[in-house]
C-alpha cells in the first residue's frame, strides 16, 4: 500500500513543568488567566504530524510520500526522513518563511499546553495534489492531517476529484475550523482519526451526532489514552482494543501519530482491523517511552515481546507481516551504513 501523508512538518520545542497545571488555575479567575511556568527541561526535536506519521510508516517499510511545506532550514531534517524511508520529493520549500514551530509544555500528569507557529506551512495551501502526484505511483490512501486549514480543505477536495481514498485527521486544527469546514473534511473519508477530546469537539463543531458522522465516514478511530482505542462503524458494534498495559510514560508528544503509523502500516499489509489497532497501540507505546516524536526505535524482538505481553501469542502472530519486515529493513540499513 502506498500512502501519501499531507500535513504539518515542524520543529518541536518540548518543555517539562514539574507540577500540575490544574493546581495553577483559580476557578473564579478563569476569565483573566495570566500564567508563566518555570520549566525544568527543554528538548528541541523533529516533529509535525505529517512528518511524524511518515517517519513511522517509513520505519515500518511502507515508503510513504510526504506532502507539506517547509523553510530553507529543512535540509538536515530532510536527510533524516530520507534515511528512515520517507519520500520527500513532494515537499514544497518556501523562499521566505521558516519551517513551522511547535512549542509544548507537559506537566507531571501528562497534560499539555501548546502553541504552533505556522511559518512555511501557510504555503501548503498552494500545493496542487494532482500536480504533485503526476508521474508518481498513485497512492492507495491520502492522509489529510492537520495543516494550514485551506490546505486541508484543498487536499480533501482534490482527493474527491481525483477519486483517491482519503483519511481525515483534523486533530488540533479543530480549534480553528468552523462547522462547514469540519463537515467537508469528514464527508466521504474512509477513515476518521481523533482522540477522545477531539471527538467531542468534532461533534460540537459539526453539529452532527455520532450516527451522522458514521453515515459519512467509513470508520471512526478514536484513541482513548490509557484505555486504548475504539473503532466505530455504521452497522457494527464498536471495536475496542486496550492499550499496552504499564507502558513507561516519558513524553506523550507524537504518540497519536505513532499509533496512526502502526495502524495504517497494518492496513497496508492487509491485516485485520483488530490487528491494526493492536499494532498501533504497540508502536504508540514505543513512542511514549522516548522524548520527541521521532526518537523511538522499532526493533522486531522488542515489539513482539510488547505485543505478546499485551495481547497474547496468537494475536501477536497476526502481526508477523509487519514485524517480520523490520529485520530486512535493519539489514538493509546496516549495509547502507544508515542509522
């Protein structure tokens, strides 16, 4: 399966606050919030939802096509992505803007407060998906991830016009989208990805109920944090897969992106829906244990052990088409001298 991943490409500035945000909020002063957090750690990492998902897909052997906009400062980042199996030939480089910046503070309960500077991402709206794909292997799926809002709408419309199956992942951009925009992004999606909070926000913004959404999207995949993932489809009982138990929590940034990579990689190898959800959770647990969205390692033996601990040997055996491919990927990297 060939997957084109559209969306944000950014540098992450990740900070840790040794306390709880909730303890700093005064209920009768929420209309006049003025807070400053003294943080104990700062990590500058590669990020952006599209780049994170593409990185995971590349590590799992799917040769994803990354589509997004960056600044001239992207050169070193691009080398990193190429080394990890990502096709960056469709990335637009801005002449005047820098690559986007994501700034996030995480507290001791893994709650996060974040801001995002778009920078070159504003030019993603100028990317013509049909032109980008001309002469390339036609993708089997286009992931429309959080991006410049006009770019998200444009890519969704282009997928419909080109007859390309697409997955909708509006994510944190739901805060910027109005009702008609949300409805347009969801309508006709083969897959819809949200977390639990985003699911509630999507319903509020769209004015739809859950049945309305399921009548318009093929399947709605909702990540539930420690509770795992729920997949809803019209005419089917909800499918719930638990998360990996007792997974070490180091940094939650990019964990949802890692889940999407594992989930889509499993679908790309024609695995069942439960197997895709389990692989997504296993890859997410690997990302959760590291700082940064692209620092986790995908080792077959470690992932197999994690899957067996969480889901048992029989369920893990179903993941062999994806996990087994990691050995050949590592062998090829060793021959090439690639990290």
